[in-house]
C-alpha cells in the first residue's frame, strides 16, 4: 500500500495560480493567447489557470508520452497532435512538471517549426535536480520541488492519484 505525504496543499496551489495568472494576463495584455496543454498531467493546471486569466484564451491539447512507470524512456511519441493551427499565434505550453527536460527538448522544436508568434512554457512544478537537457528553463513556474516522485493534481503513478486536489510525495 502506497503512502502519500502532502507536499503542496490545494490552497497553496490556488494561491500560486492566482499569482501566475496575474503575471500572464499582464504579459499578454491585448494579445490572443493559446494555452496548449500537455495531456494528461497538465489538465488540472490548465483548467485552473485558464479560468483565472483575465483575457481571451484558446485551448488546445497534445498527448505525448515519454514515461513508463517511474523512469523516463528518454523518447517522446505524439499520441495526439494539435487541433488548431498555431502559425502566428502566441502560445504557452502548459505542463505539469519539468523533470529531465526531455519532453520539452523534443516538443519545443516541433512547435517552433509550426511558426508561432511566440512560444513560452508554464509548468506547475520544476524538478531542476533531475535535469538531463541543458537550456530547458520554463518561463513561468509554480513551484520548484526536490528530487522526489510526486503525484496528485494531474500527476500520476501508473494512472492513479491524478484526481488528488493536492501534490503529494509517493512512498512505499
Ligand atoms: P521530462 O522528464 O521532463 O521529460 O518529464 C516528462 C513527464 O514525466 C512529465 O510531464 C510528467 O508527466 C512525468 N513526470 C516527471 N516527474 C514526475 C513525477 O515526479 N511524478 C509524476 N510524473 C512525473
Ligand atoms: Mg506531463
């Protein structure tokens, strides 16, 4: 039976999202923004951040996979591509967590090739101790966390725990 120790409470997440959305609303004032969610982990973050932004946003979703169980395979596969054309659009990629940085290092060039007006990354969590790729630095980040496997608020372990309202550390 796995134990979950709370790392970031639902209230702390809510508070931080309010701060991030204020920053994003200011940075993109007068522009049309597309929030591109990386499924499935980014979905809770996307819906909360989208609802607290004081501006028009379009939403799109991509599903890429690079993870099996608890370790990274180091590769990504596109399971679901963009449905909208991002040519000339301001895009923010919304991620649950940046860990090794491999997903972003594959995804960013793929998206840049589609010619967006701008492309930034907003991640709820950043685990810099695990970074294997240089120059992967999210533009907006919720929390910097230590090198621990976390679940909840979109993040899973074998598809479990995504619906927890908080972020917790999984231990056996
Ligand atoms: P990357 O290693 O930066 O490519 O991270 C790829 C993906 O691995 C993230 O978007 C998450 O879906 C998943 N991941 C990385 N660290 C964790 C974790 O601590 N818990 C749950 N999923 C994780
Ligand atoms: Mg993810």
